[in-house]
C-alpha cells in the first residue's frame, strides 16, 4: 500500500514552524519557539504557519503574556479626512482584547489572531491581517468587531477561555479528579515550589549525580523535598513515594517549568513597577563558564517615591558582540515585554567593543601590557599550591616580627592582618589596584617564595619562577609597579563611585573632573617624585638603579641601529607621559565635548549649598534637549515655574540640607511638591534616569559565576536566565505568593494534576 499512499507524519508538515522529526528535538524546538515569540502583533507570523502539534502551546504562551498594550508609547498622528488623528490609549481599558503594533501603527485583536483560523466563518481581516488604522471611527469599528454572541470574535474569545481553563479539557473530564486528589496535588505542588524557591534564593544546584532511591545524596531538590516530608506529615503523604507514579513533580522538566514560572512572575512585577515611566537600559556582555557570550540587561528608572531603581531583567546568549547583534537582542527583549523605545531616555554600554577600562587603555603600551602579564604570573605562580601560600604567609609573618622588634612598624587595631596576593578580576577596575598594592606590600616575601620554588627542584615550575624573579628584581618592573599604583590610585575613587547603584551623573562628573585635574598635575610635576620613590624601594630590596642621564639600554635587545635616548626620556616620555595621556584621552572620550553642555545643564539642578548652582537659562536649555517631552508651550510654562520654584526651595527649611539630585527628588515627592512643580520634577527625573556606569550589570556577571559554575556548566540559556533573574532580584521575588507561581505553572501546558 505504501507504493500508492505516503505515510503521513504525526508531526505535521516539515516546512511549518515548530515541526520536527523526534519528540526530543520537537520539545527543544518548541522551547526555542516559545522563547522567541514576537510580542508586536504587526510582526507575528500567522497562527496557521505553526505546526499543528504546538499551536496550543503557542496560544497558551500568548494568552499568559496578555495583549500587547504599550500604554506609554507616543502614538503618532495620521492625517485622516483632513484632520490629524491617532490611537487613543484609553481604548485598552474599554477593549481588553485590543493590541497595538508599534511597527505598523495599527490595532489588532489577540483572540482573533490566535483562534480565527479554527472557524470556517472567516469574516473581516481588519484586526488580524494588515491591522486597523481608521482612528476616526475607532471605537465604533471596535464595537462592530466584537459583534453579537455568535460572532467570530466571541467564538475566538470562548476558545481562549476554554484553552486556559483546564477543567474543560477532555483529559480532565476523563480522569475525573476527586476533591481529595486535587488537594493532594495542590499540597505536593506547593511543596515543590517551596523547594524551588529556596534553591533559587541560595543559588544552589537542583540535581544530583545519582538520584536513585538507594543513593546517599540524591541532589539538593530531592533531599530538600525529603526534609520537608520528614518534618510535615501532610507533605509526606503526598510527595515522593506516596505521590502517584506519574505525578511526583520531581522530573527535571517540571523543575525547569517551576523555575520559569518564578522568573516570569518576578519579571511581571518588575515590568509593572516600570509602567509607562521613562527609563534607560544598561547592557554589557561577558563569557560564562561554558565560554558562551551572554548579554545582560538592566533597566533604570525613578519610582513613585523619587528613588532611582535599577532592575536586572535577564541574560541572553549572543553569537557575537557587534552592535547589530546587541541591537537585535535588545529589540527582541523590548518586543517580548511590551516596552516602547519612545520611553527610552538613556543607554549605557560596556565591553571590549564599546568602552575600554582604564587598565586596558594603559595596556596599549607594550611595556605596561608585559608588566600586567608578569603580575598575573606572580599571583598565579605563588598561589598555585597550599604549600606556597603557607610559605608566603609564614615569610610575611616573620618579616612583621622582625620589623616589630626593630621598632619600625606602626601598630594598631586592624593593622597587619593575615593576607595573600589579590587576584585581578574582569568586572572590577579597582581589583587591579588591589593586586598592585598587595605585591608592593609583600614584595620581599614574594621574592623569598619564588627563591624557595627555584631551590626545591629544577623543573618547569622552577624555570618559570626564576624568570618571574629576574623580571621583578629590575628597576623597570618596579617603575611600572609604582607608576600604575599612582595612576590607578587617582582613578580608584572614580572607579569605586561609578560602581554604586545610586550614583548620580552630576556627582560622577565632579569626580571625573577632579580625577582629570590630578592626572594633569601629576603629568607636569610628578615624575621626579615617582623616580625618587622607586629608587628608594629599589635600594631597600638591593635592585640596581640606572642613572637617568645615561643612555637607555633595552634589555635582551641588540644595540646595533637602536635609537639613542636617555633613561629619563624613556621612563618620562615613553612611559610616564604616554600612559597618563592615554588615561586623560579615555576620560575625555567618555565625557566628551558633545555631552559637556548637557552635563553642565544637569549640574544646575543640584541642591547642594542651598541651590547655589541654580541657573534658569541652563535648565531651559536642558529642557530643549528633550523635544519629545517639552513642547513649545511646556517650555513657556517651565520658564514661569522655575521662578516660583527657586524662590520656594530657597526659603523652605525642608530643602535646606539636601545632597544630590536624588535627595531632591525624594524630598519633592515627600512634600508633594512634585505635583506643583511638575515640569521641574520631570527634568529631575530625566537627569536621574541617565546611566552613569554599568556596575549593576557587572555585578550580575559576578553572580553568574555562582549560578553557572564548573559543576553546572551545561545549564541551558533559558534556565540560566531564569535562575539569575530570581537570584539577583531577591527582594522582588520574596514578595511573590506561592499561589501566583502555582497558577502560572499550571497554565503553561496541560497538567495531569488539577487544582
């Protein structure tokens, strides 16, 4: 018979979206489809183009997300019948099925998009095809679209209700769950959710190497569930061996679904807090333990109380870190969460292709790059084993005792604690400064440990130690050491300040200005003092000091045809001045002349010293930088409002002792004056929204090393993002009730158990 009839695959057409050949590959493809659902109704593919086997899963995912309603979007005007008309956001409140496409400036119906293809009575394509755009008759046409009881729209709405109500499903009707079975399932699910929430908050792994019944350690999830059962008889009666064989809720897929439900509820709370406020995004990328590029994103906004809020919203795997790839990933996130670019007021990026750290700038000099390579080798080699670390501590303690006996040691509480060489980190500028400080303070101890390695036995390790020791016992290394200590010491305060969540851009600019002034002074006046400090250190450790006026000899290089230059020229011009100039150039590039006017205008908002920086004309100029938020009429109103504003805040005791724009915003909300001076408060909000640095994103990458470590290096991208979101935003996650997580989990797909 197969000569005449081709066997039909149960998975549907091979060219439809979501089709696959095996159940496992179909599940992975389904997960990918669900993770990349298009939120903008004007950009979605038709429902009939999805494979028939996954359509209900796609529909359920869209219904869980709800209609795309970008309420904060600036809806454009269109000329209709000689008048400018636009979409009215109040229609969202009247028609809960209504969606709006930012890309097409058109209205759509969510229920008809999902279920209209199920009915033979097709009807109009106004709210499903190209979209509805006749804003002149918007409300009337929407009412017509809803129609009578038996209309296509109402049939589609009923189908959506039935899909989400699992009590109406055939599987539920056949199984005939008793009330006792429902209560047992609910209790079992709540116990599983409690275990999941605990493991997520602590950043612990779920699974074990051996989860069999005879294993002594079945993994954190099963062990914690067993602990709950041992301490609660009601839980014990419904979980693990006492649960139905096909409803134990311990499978890895169930665990991932519960984690996804937790992350989904957390993200919903974050997005509801954002509402239609102005916000900025902070984006950075880093490699995880599996050497996969992960892009993290943080949203920054001002809440109802005037507080600056930064919320981590997840990571996404990207194939590269080019601007186009990052833009595509940001577009997907905005689309899937209903965010509008019209509310975006600032962007902060970091990474190798966008913003180089100050240490990386210094490494443009080959000698400095070699120096940092040596310092890394020192830390790695000396700390390679417990024996070497113990020897380093013992030698350091011996030197402290000798210094104490010779009465040349300053004593006091908290001084001279046991320490070790600090390792430089990828996400902290100041960690390099800490590494340099530790090498200087432990220099002789490090040399002693390296000599011990050399004397132990001649092997590759001894050869490497000999090479490192010879490099350290040179004037060039010590000069590099103290040069970078001086430069990073000046920039360390800026580095620490920019890593604070609540850092304001005005304060950051003041710190940057101070840092640049110090670097300029050091460039012009600090070389001789640096050479004197380096020479003193070299004399103490018996290192030869070259004469500055003698010819510079490049070590291990031929002198033939080498340019003639003095040691002073090499160390002052080619190193000292060059590295400082690169630092100044980097700071100028980050805070260039293009932004200078904006930042000067922002400084006029500062309440410090009784609003001494207030300048009406600069604030009016600041408002002109935001033409979307201040019309010509708004600018005239702001002009009048500023006169009354400065008189009020200058004479009010409530505003007499404020430090920073953040304090000003909080005080205005506290005294309810943000409503009276609404235009001024809008300026303050726009100033606070501007990102200063991507420290919040970098902290998320530090957390990523906790969540996805060497023992969990095969975590999927979605599971990593969900786990990371919940772990970082614990304060939001703690406010979510188990009931909300349970309902989201239950509505993800058909479940054997019913609530």
